[in-house]
């Protein structure tokens, strides 16, 4: 890791501002062409990107990294092709800039339109997952924002190779490659520069990582933060759930990819669903290779499960581990979620409409699902093309953050000579 260059924060700002203005004004067709050029450039650089990733993986293994963290870091030809396809999906997403959100006419004849505009320059600070660099860059280009990408030191070589390819694509499309930039190296002091706002150049910071990173960003940032906390997601299986559906949804939500933020971490089962439902869900998870850590009531029914500790219900396991508890109906499930949830994603499995609606209305989360896996809490699955993350706060954006969520708005007021008395 090289030493901190204090000149970077001073020099990066003007280039970012210039690139933001150019990107915002070049038009939707030019931004679309740039995104396709970025995908082309990434595919052309695939050998170099995979070689850089192999070096990151080797160093991570030497450092003792394993399991889900290593899986997040790893790229292969299929995943890299998926990243390029994600950029093209963003290119296919309708351009948000200039889109009218609403329009109305006042009694005095003034016509007021609310229109989407870029936020400006966005700093994205993330850990481990090199694909975040491509997703964030693509979404920022689509929404007319310049972006500063700062990945974790464990993915430094991968991110640098991806960013170099994306910048080459922008340049090939005739746009300024300054719209996508990164600090000179992985020195943590550059995070401090970004949190300070790069001398007024950054308009928003988005952290994508674990608790420690998000906490630091929220405590130290002198610019607005669009944050995402733990993905402590629940699936509540109601007494009126179809058993086949419940089993399929629970196993998919937990085991499809255990290291992602929309994976279910806790399974709640209505006490009235009965012993057969409990044993079916537990057996299905265990057969899929999942360790079940359950409360005393479930442990009594199935001694093969591990007895849960209180902290298990507040833990984002990010592994093949599921907490499980019996609850008293939808009210008991919602009470448990209110105590332990992180506001990310919650799901209910039931065939009873009023119960489903009560859960959808009352569960306090960015995404709430009925009879569907928590894995669908995802920008790509929402049709956004990609996402920077799942915002769990309540200000500006909530849920998957795609191109539309990376815009602000202004009001265009159209008159015919009106003056105010």
C-alpha cells in the first residue's frame, strides 16, 4: 500500500465537476452508447481482469480469508460475463434524466413539473465485491453522475483492472473518462478524503460493506450518506402456508447464496402451523447443508438442531446457518421482526389474504414480500438492471438503489406572464 497523496483530493474535485456537467448534458443516446462501450471494453479486458482477481484471491487466502468472504471476492469467466451483461441491462433501462415525475396546474395558470436531474458526483466506498465497481459506475453513467470508486484493499487489483476497462470504454464512446475515477491506491486515508467531500466536489457517499465500514462512514462523513445496514432478513411461515411452497421459499431464501445481503437469516414459524411443518422446514434446510439454530420449542421437537443463543437472532450469519423460532401468529412474527430485524427485507408465506396484507402493511422494511423468496430483493430482479445496494433508511431512497434512485429533481414552472401580488 502506497503513501497517502494529499494532492489527490485537491485535484480530483475539479475534474469530477467538469465530468458531471458533461455527462448530464450529453443526452440519453450518448449515455446508452457509453454503457455499451464500457461493457465491450470490460469483455475485451477479461483476461487481465481475471488475472488481477486471481492475484487478489491468492493474497486473500494467504491472509486466511475463506467461506462467503472469499466467494464475494472471486471472479470467473461466467461471473465476469454476468457483470458485463449487467452493464448492458443498465443501458437498456430507461434514462431517468429529464423524466417528469408529476405535473400539475395551479389556479393562477402556472404549470409546475417535477423533473429528474443528476445528484452530481457520488463516492462509493465498498468492500470485497469487485462487481460493485462495475454496477456503481454503470448506474452513475445512466443517471448522469460522476463517480469515485474506492474498493477494499482485498479487491484492489480486481477493482483497478475493472475501472481501467470502464474508463477505456467511456473514452472510446467520446466521453470524459474522468466521470469514473478512483483513489491512487487502497490507502485508508483516501476514504477520509472522500468522507470530507473532496473539497466540496462530492454530493453523496454510498457505503457498501459490513457494519464497521457503514458505521465509520455515517459517523465521519461531512456529505450526505445513502446507507445500508445489515441484511438481517426473515421468512415468516404462517399456519395457512402451503407446505410445498413454504419449503421451497425457505430453502431458496436461505441457501441460494448464503453470503449475500438478501439471504434469509431467520425463519419464523407460526406455532399453529404444527409439528409437521416445523419438521419439514428443518429437515429441508439440514438436507441442503444448513445448520439450524433454533429456540427451545423447536429443539424439543427436533433435538438434531443446535440450541440457539440469544445473539443468534441478532446475527447476519452470511453462511449456511439459520436461526429459527416459533411465534404466535403474524402478530408474534411481526413483534420478533421489530425486535431483531434490520429494515432490509422480510417475507411471509401464507395463502390467507388478510394475513398477508397485515404483514405487508406492518413489517417495517425496505422490501416486503408475499409468497416469494427474499432473493428477489434485488435491483436486477426489480428491473433496474443493477443496484448499488439496498438502502435501509427512510430518506431519499429506500430498497434497491438503481439509476432512478441516483437522481434528485427540480421544479420547472411554466407561466404566461403571471406576477405575484
